[in-house]
């Protein structure tokens, strides 16, 4: 764990459970908990300190604490996890119901001057349909009161690779083009902090790769980039650091590779189809890596202790039992099941 | 780019939005009605043109069309952006919230004043023969512009206070302004309709004799300014605390 990046959230075990720089956050702290603010969190360019946000009796974000430093950080979570709410609070567009959101040490919100330092690309697909992409970037540059708005708009359009469509009205854009137009507007004033809410939605693979390269380059220049996604692979390819939100809570945070290990190093279930299911089941139950085997609908439903140890032994078991493997696939690889595991452990 | 440049950008953006909305077509159609009615009356040779024109201006233009168009336009200039989510692109810029509100108010007022003002002027010139026409037309234009400012400020504040600004605005206009304000002398002091009539009566020499009761010019200007300023300050305060939320 980069100590500048995240502080210990309330309720997290002191050893940073999960090891190797990642932790699953398991504590269900009461909102009135007077837990101290870790110094490294408070010193981060983006700091979220015991933040809660609720609408009536619906809790959208529940006592979340983290800090974000330079580099690309992925905010991962299923739809409805509270990612957009958190993004809006970081952008100063939504006050927290409890706790504090700090941008470079200043409270986010009610301070328009802060938007010289922040660029936001919202998730909602809203746009000034009657403007061209170039006009939208130029408008953003002028509203940002840049000294040379034309040059800034040209640069932003080029950065997001929108030159070919820049003089067409946004109303006629594809979703991927709209995303790039929004990104151009967010980048136009060259902000040191970028908040991107589901920025890859609707982009084709080529656009996605281009955008990832761009964000990597910008992060290498020292910018703080936080992007949200519900797709594990996007986060895997881009983010060095990850925050996992589930049901409004911070389920895990830390270095992506360590988190990935945490996600794979958990009980898994697999489906096996073989030439002799009974012989295969007899061989599997003798293995330490296997917790249980069931014959269900002409296939074996195997519960393994963890992903890697099971996949190492399964071929050997089949060979020793003289069984041919027809099919082997994990049955609980959905992001939701991974999140559920992280929350419940 | 200085503040003037930012305000100009907001004005241009808002004008393009306002003129491009379908609601604008409705406003333009409504504005044609007084001209059409005046032309029919004139062609039919109805007579008593001064009294009839005063009735047309007071009854149809000031009571009905001015608040209707001001609400339609005023609730769309800012409320439309709140509704479609584009307001975010203004809120994440380092511009004071008052500039956003003032730009929206300027465009809402101008569009309403031009559309309804032009309608009132043309209808007056069509229906009122002789030398009285231009004087009455100027008074109608000025009073409509004054009413456009006050109603627009109310419409903009409503669009930040409720998600049903147009419905609430129409209920206010037709219940308060249309019924309650006309019942008691005291309620006339808190009626935008009366502020508009006060300006019209002061500027048009033919009107005082035709209006049974009206506020004087100073009262109409001061009370109208208080309402417009109050609504604008409220709108600025609401926008400063505006929350962009995606409720779970």
C-alpha cells in the first residue's frame, strides 16, 4: 500500500487484511463514530473522510474514508454501488450528509474557484445537442476563463482524437463520440485533478485503448485521475490503485494486483463435465484443494478452496482416475459474486 | 477571458437553447393571437377603438399571454438545463452562480419582451386608428417589458425550487394574479399584474380613464423591483446550493 494513497478506513484490520497492499474493509462502523482521520488521508489531494450520503432513509454512501494521490485510481463497483454519488461529492456538486470531502485540503463545494483545479466528465449522457464538439470545447474553455480558449479547445479536441467529428453537432454523435466530447471539455483547462464517471461507456475497443493511453500519459505527468467503472477488465488495464464500492460501502482498497489476488484467492465453484463423473468426484474429494463435490444435472459442481490450487490439481486428478475432461469452467466469476465475497469476508 | 466574456458566452448559449426549444413555437403562436383578434375587429369596424384596445391589452396580453409566455420561456432557460442534466457543465466552471442566473434572466426577459411586446405593439397599431396608436403602443411595450422581467425572475426561481415549475407557475398566475389579486384592494399591492398595469397607465394617456383602479408608477416600479430582486436573489442562493444527485 502506498502510504500516501490511502489511510486505514475505520473498521479495517490493522494488518490491512488481504495482505500485499490490499484490504477488504469489513467494519460496519456507526456513523457517529469519532474515529480519527488518518494523517495520510487528510494530506491527499483528494480526501474522503468518514463520508456518508443518504436520501431520506436510503443510504447511498456509508462512512467511507480514503485518500487519492497522483496516478490513475479506479473506482470499481456494480451499478447502484454509490460510485456516481461519490464522484458528485468529490466534484463539489453534492454535499455529504456526514463527513468531509476535501480537494487539495479545501472542502469541495460552494467554491467555483475550485473548478480551475478539477475536470469532471459526468456519467449522464447529457449534452448541448445543438453545439458542435469544437463549440462545446470552446465554450468550456471560455467559461474556464482561459487566456487562449481557441488554442485550448484545439488541444483538447486533438487529445481525445475527435478532430474528424469536431465540426458536427453533438446531437448526431455516437455514444463514444459524446464521451470524448465530454472528456475534451473536462480536459480543456488542463486540470491537475480529473474525475471521470464511467468514461469508457459506449466507446469501441480502439477508442478505449486510445483513451487508456491518454489517461496513462496524463497520470505519468503527475495528475490525480479517478475513474469509475463497473467493468473489472477496464480497471485491471488502467488503474494502479483501486477502490471497490459495494452497496454504498468501501469494500476493498489498495494496489490492483493485490486486490486481484484477494479476489481470486477465495472459495470458487466450478462446473465439470467428464467421461466418468463418479470416478472424477472420488478423485477430487481426496484433494485438500476441494471442499465439496456434488453431482448436479449430469455435471459435477465442485467447491474449491481457492482458484489457483484447484486449477493446479484438477488435471492430475483426471489423469490418475483415467477420466477425460470435457468441460471445466468457474460458475461464480461475475463481478457481483466477487464483490459479495469481499463484503462478507 | 474576462467576466464580460463569460457573461456573453452564457447569454449566447442560453439564447441558442431558448430559441431552439419547441416551447418557443408555442410562445410564438400565442403571440399571434392579439394581432389576429385586432385585425378581425378592425376589419369588422367594431368602433370604440380606445376602450376595445385597452380591453385587448389588459385582458388578453397582460393578463393571459404575458405571464404564460414568461413562464414558458423562463422555466425553460434554466429549468431545461436542470432537467436534461447539462447544468453540470456550467456548475463545474469557475464562474459565480449569479452570472449564470443573470444570464438566464436576461435571455428569458428579452425573449418574452420581444415576443409579447411585438405582439402588443402590432395589435395596438392595427386596432387603434389615428394618433393615439403610437403612444399606446409604446406604453404597452414598456409595461410588457417590465412584466417580462418580473415574471421571468419568478419563473427562474421556481425552476430551481420545484421540478414542476411550469405547473406551479401557471397555478400562481391564474389563481393568485387572475382571481385573488383582483378581489381585494390590499392584494393588489402584491400582484405583478397590477405592477404592469401601473406602468401602462402612467405612460399611456388614454389608459387612466379606462382603468377603474391602478397603482401609480413609482409604486409599480418599486414593488416590481422588490419582487424581481427577491426572486433573483433566491434563485442565486438556490443555484449556489444546487445538488446534482443520482438517487439510488
